[in-house]
């Protein structure tokens, strides 16, 4: 990791506690410092009626005390489960997505909890989707209860981020003592027979490209078992399917320069909606 700080979006919820445990485990393996970040904001108006939406938390002395107590309990629990990990806390006034994206500039990794319900995961503009799109470092969205022996799946395409995705996947697999499953999704062009000579030739070309980029990382991590697969289908669907047998799936993220909702479909957004294991979204530093 470039720096040894892991920032966790923390609000005391079940999903946030799971994210914190993931980050503490990672810090224990990598000697990183964990920062629990809690963010809340003033509402933009005072509601005139109970039916009008409004923020449920107002920043004031009582709220700050309650937040401080919640974070103190988290530190006490971590001292029992991960006594050797350095842990700090931080409170920001603002949205969680903005605060985490800003802190990512000084972090090696940002970790957030993933909503457990598919209907919630499908909501555009969620914290995990926004942070995954705008962060300046890799973002891990924690969900599921994978087996420790499950592999790390890497979604590899022909974009400049392919090497970053594989590098992150190999690093994670190495510290966990598991293998890497490098997957490339190849959608069949419309109107073509899957077994046509043109398609078979195209698949062979894709396989050589995949093998070439994987071999670079195989040499750097000779102790990590790796397999390569060309799977027919849209990349997002292929990766979501492969995630069923993984403890972590790694994909490239599309970077946005402005904090706005990205409506264009992407592999990362598809994974956030469909994958049942933890997801790492990786992109180049800006």
C-alpha cells in the first residue's frame, strides 16, 4: 500500500461494524492504521411537518457526545479483538460520501459496509456507489460471509486499469494465502454464431491478451496460484456470477471528477447491485 491508513465509514450499524472488522483484519495483516470516520450534516431546512424529509441527526453538543461514546465503544471492542492494531477516530460535518472521498486522498484504502438487501443495493447514489466512483484510492465494499479459503476474483479487461486490478488482487490473495481467479467477460457480438471461426479466433486473441497481463503479476507473486478464464457474457454479469465463489471480487472503477450521480451503467455499479461477496473498486490515483 502507498500509505498505511485504512479509512472506514462508520455509523455504528451492523454493516458498518462488519466493515470495521474487515478493515481491522486487513490492518493486522499489513500493519496499517485504521481510522473510523463518522459524518453527519445539518439539514438544508427545518421541516414544517413530520411528513417532510429531514436529517435525523443535528450536529450539536449532545449529538457530538453521543457520537463520541459510540466511537469509544468501537475502540474498546477493537482493543479486545485486534489488540495490536492502531486505531483512531474522526468526526466530520457533511455527507458520508463527500467526507470519505476527501479522506481517500490520504488513505491507502477506504472501507464501507454494503447494504444487505437487494432493494437497497439497487438504489442509485448510495454511499458505497458514490465513494467507489469518486475516491482517490481503492474502495472495498464489505458484505457476505465468505470462507477464508475462497479465492480472490479479478475482473480483467483491456483498459489501463487492468494492471491495477490484478496488482490489488494479487496483493490481497498473497496476504490471505489464497489464489487469484482472473476473469474476462466477452460478450458475443450480435448476429454471430458463438462457435463461428471468427468468434473462436477472437476468443483465442482475448485469451492470449489475458494470459500476457496475468503473467506479469504471476512473476511478481510466484507463491500465489492463479487461473485465467474467458467467460461469455457482459463483464458485469460475468463478474457478479464469479463472485458467488469468492471472498473478494476486484474490478476497475470509472473515475468522476465531480461528485455527481453517474447514471451510465458500469461493471462496478453492476457488482454493487448483484455481488454477494465483498467488492474492491480500483482506479488510478489522480
